[in-house]
């Protein structure tokens, strides 16, 4: 996914936020595979989602927050 406000394609917190907010299925699949390969990204995703899960309408963030929580307990 090309990030509209970033000049790199690294999975930084800003890039992850962009993928969650604007990404399509292929972008989400790539992020999921990255999490499987690098579990450290779970913490980054959790931190990105934290301010957004207070809003019940931010369903994308709720999804990703639950996803990383389920991986932690698995």
C-alpha cells in the first residue's frame, strides 16, 4: 500500500495506522502476515489501536485490537 503521507513502506506506527484506516483486503492480509512473521508488531498495533477503540464506530481498530489480543492468548 502506498501511504499518502509517508515516504517509505516500513511498518512504522504511522504506516500501520494508515493500513488500518484506509487499507483494503490485500493490505490487511499483508499486515497479518507481517504480524505472524514478527510478533513485535502486535505491540505496535495495540498502541495504534488504543486511542481509537474508545470510539465504538472505529470498527477497523476494534478488529485489529481483538486480532492481536487473540494472538497473544493463543
